[in-house]
């Protein structure tokens, strides 16, 4: 099977500080990879480099596109990358406000992404927006409400609907449950797990919460100081960590 995403030696520095250093891995269709580590470990820098939000200093990010097959996204033109970000890719921000148009209705937020890929029929756009509100457990009657009237958990679910309405194959998620109450987190995680399975979605999930990756991720990468210090199947890494830093991460959770 051809990997959906092939990452080779991706590096990013900020002056003398390492953001991420020579990170390489393959991600296969329908697979979820978790990236964990403490603040400053490089996990968000890596995610942003892979998603085209930061330009790495070196490496390759090869994606198996629907139209052209394997393409190094780092050599794409900006318009090509933007189109990829509206179709095959999705990016879920930690803070939903960063991924939503707060002055636009819930239905408009979802509909904008459909219009960006060429949909123009108002009835179809509204119908699909209503359907996606239902799928992320938001009452369809709130289709004309603005996100500012929603709770934090509802805003995050709306952001997910906005991202997934065009049927992407790869989602980048940066701390998708961060800042939410525990009960809201649980509901959101359950929703994400269902959508990933139902859509056959591949995902890269950055988080500091090992419970999140335990629930969602097939495989796990542990980062420290910009380097990947351990990688493997999620249960294997969490139940039998080999690197001293991973052991410290796991034991700190167990002691809480």
C-alpha cells in the first residue's frame, strides 16, 4: 500500500533553537498518528511544517494527491497548496475561534468551504451544512446562529464540521481537546473517533494528553527538543516505553 503521506528529514530552526530535526515517517490511508511531548518539544512546529503553515528549512513532505499522485507539497505553488487545504486536507485548531469566521453564521462557516471548491447551489449548500451540523451534534435549528453564541465545545464541533464537509483524506489536529472541560472533551473525542472511522480519515494529532492518543491514535511519536525520541504502536509505546523521557511522561500521568 502506498503511504498517503511520506515525511522525510523535515527540519526547522529558529536561530540557534531547534524547532524540529530531521523527522521522517510514513502515514497510511485511514491511519491516525499521535504526536506527543511537553511544551516546546517541537510537536506543533512539526505539524505546522507538514500542513504548509510554516516553511521548513529542509526535507520533503510527499502527499498522494487524488489528481496527480505523489507530490512534494513543499514545492507546490501557493494557490495549489491553498486548494489542497480546502479539499484533501483539513486543519483543526486548538482554539476554535482561529478556525472559524466568528461574524458568519454556523451554516455560512460550513458553506464557505463548499463554495471554495466550486459549489454554488444555495439549497445544496444549506442542506449539506444542516446535515453536518447534525453529524457533529449541533441542532439544525441553530444553522443561522453565529459561533459567538455557542459554547466552547460547540464551537470546536462546528470547526470540525467546517473542515470535514469537503471529505478530506488527511486532517491535521493541534490540541483539538485543549482548554475544554473534561466532560466536553470526552464527548468530542467520541465524536472524532466515530468520524475518523466512518470517513476512513487519516489524521496527525498533536497533544500533550496521553489519554487522547490512547483513544484515537494507531501509532505514536514522542518528541523532545525537536527530535523524535520514540515511535511505535500507541499501546506498545504507552504500556512499555523504552526511552527514559517517554517513561517519565507515562509515569507522570500515572501519578496524577
